[in-house]
């Protein structure tokens, strides 16, 4: 069985361009319900060489986790905008941009 870290990475990789997910949603889909903070810790340690779309993961209210105005927040906002995701006032409207994996993705790609 894959380690918790690998399960989180493999789930984040599935978030399509133009969509976002919450830390809790990633934890649930990775088979780690209630472990949203673990997702945050794992994503904070992603090696640059992995090319993981970490920036597509947000708080459950659509807010960026980095402090407003920080370099990290500016980087994340820029990457989200490159994905055609609208970021207004440090937040993404989940109603418009949240990833909802279809049944095929759940059955065949999420193997946890």
C-alpha cells in the first residue's frame, strides 16, 4: 500500500487544470478522512522536481492558506490564474471551480 504522502501526491496530481480542491477533500479522496492538516504538511514539503499542482489545493472556504500579500500567496494566485481560475480577494469561488471527480475517476484512478 502506498504511503500517506504518496496517496496525497497521487490524489493532487488528478486535480485537472482549471479546478481546485480543498485540503479536506484531498484527504477524503486519498483515503485519509479527517486528515486535512496532514495534506497541508505534506504539500509544504513537496520537492520542486515533482511538478505537483499543489497550488490547486485551498482551504474549505476557497481561501488561499498563505497570508494575504505574502510571496507564497502571490505565487499561488499567479499559478491559479494561469489555470484560468479566478482569484478575488484571496479566495476562489468553489461553486465555480471545485473539482468534482466523476465515478470513473473515483473507481479507476483513486485506488485507496
